[in-house]
C-alpha cells in the first residue's frame, strides 16, 4: 500500500487511475505527447495506444520495482505490446524492426522473451535461488543486460554440431543458473536435435533439463530449459 514515504508509487497509481478515466480527446493528446517522447520511435498511433494499455498490466509491477534502466523497462513494455499485437503480422514486424533499430538485437531479444513468457520463467528460477532482494535484482539485471549469454535463438539453418558445442562451452564457461533454447515454426525440429546433442554432452553435469511447448496465434514455439541443480 502506498505511503507518504513512497511518493513514486503513489504517483504511478494515480496516473494509472487517471488513464482509466481519460476521454477520447485526452487519449489522443497522450498519444501526441508520447510521439514526441520516449515512444516516438514507434511511429504508429494505434501501437502507442496499445503501449498505454499494457502499462496498466500487473505483470510490469515487479520489473518496475527491480529494474532501474529506463531502456530495459521500455524493452519489457514492448514485449507485452508484441504479445498483444502478435496476430497482426504487419504491426508485429514493424515494431520488431523499430526495436532493432533503437535497441539493437539484444533489445529485441529482451522484448521477445517477455512476449513469449520466458522472462517470467527465468524470474521464477531467480526467486527460488536468490537469498536476498539485492541478489535477485542483480541476477535479473544480469540476464537482461546479457540476454544472448543465457538464451540461444535457434534458426532452421543452424548446424546441430556447431550450435550444441557452442551451448555446452557456454555452460562450462559461465555456469549459468539456466539456459534456454528458443525456437519456433520450422526451427523447432532443429532445436530438438540440438537439445538432444547438448544433453548427451552434459551428461554427468549437475543440470536438470526441462522442456515447455506453447502455441499462440497458430505459431508453434518451443523452449528447452537447461536448469542447474542447486
């Protein structure tokens, strides 16, 4: 509950309440101002309105609390937006292009991990591992700023041998709490092959293996988690 000692939280809740009471004219004015500020890179009024809607989601509260970087917060918000507009291929691809242009590939990957729910799974792993809030915050920041160290995006053209060897080497070098192979569509079969090769090469290591499969808007996605035992 907000207190006098927490003016930022109070202001945020007040802002959220205000959004719910906006008139159509006020929404249009908000979009106009957003186009001139941090959301100007989106260059699409309808998508900016989706951002406004997603900013009311409870899912963002945890990230707002523990992430200090405005850029990372924005990338996470864009992940929720990508989830919301996923069925609109044109808008989805346009936003991905804008994200890559503004934040680079790593920024797009953060947004994609939020979109498909992998970041939430990582957070649950961190919560189970972290002994203090500081440790949890540092772990979350580490994942977000080094996303490509913890997540391997599998493409259909990838070499099974080269990709599996690269992942095994990364496990040995970094000893991450968890690694994820992410694949979708035709690349799922390749990810399965890579995953089996990885399992064969980390046999005897202190790792559990977990697999999740999901299908949204007709697009199959698969996440292979390699989770280190405590």
